[in-house]
């Protein structure tokens, strides 16, 4: 087995208590120490051109998922109305769009966090 190169250099930066807790949580979710997670996710990954692991899915994935979540909500509501023989008015469409946009980022983060977390089968829940 080949040993990894010895790490002899140090990089440091300060964070708030809240930021530290967020970093710790992210590291634990990945099953890594805080130092290893920071090294991989924030510094070396970025230097090597890999997508950031900061937060579930990274900013790009969150933005894309947010738009998909909003689009899904709008589409399902319109299809439901059409299936019941109704035609949505312009005002109803605007309300659907506003409602979908209002919480799309929160829902996207929840879905990405679920996808990133350990897979739990319904029969395994307690």
C-alpha cells in the first residue's frame, strides 16, 4: 500500500461560531473530519476545478433544483385544473407562479439534502 504524501504545510482562517457549526455538520454528513472536509471541499477541490461540496449540491445545483421545484408546482396545479375541465385565468396563473417562487429555494435545499443524505428505506424507519 502506498502512503499518502506527508502534509507539512498549514493554512488557517477564522470563522464565526455559526459558520464553524455549519462546517462541522457538513463534514460529519460526509463522514470526514473537519480538516479533511475543508481540504477537499473548499480548497483542493476548487484548485483542481471540481464542483464545490459547500452545502448540499452546491449553489448551481440549488438554483437548478429551485427552478425545477417551482416549475413542477406550477405544472401540477395547471394540469389538475385542466383535468377538472377548468381553464386557469391570468390572475390564477400569476398566483401559482408567485406561490411557487416564494418557497422554491427552501424546498430545493430540502430535496438536495435528502438526496445527499444516507438512503433510508421505509421499513428501516423507526
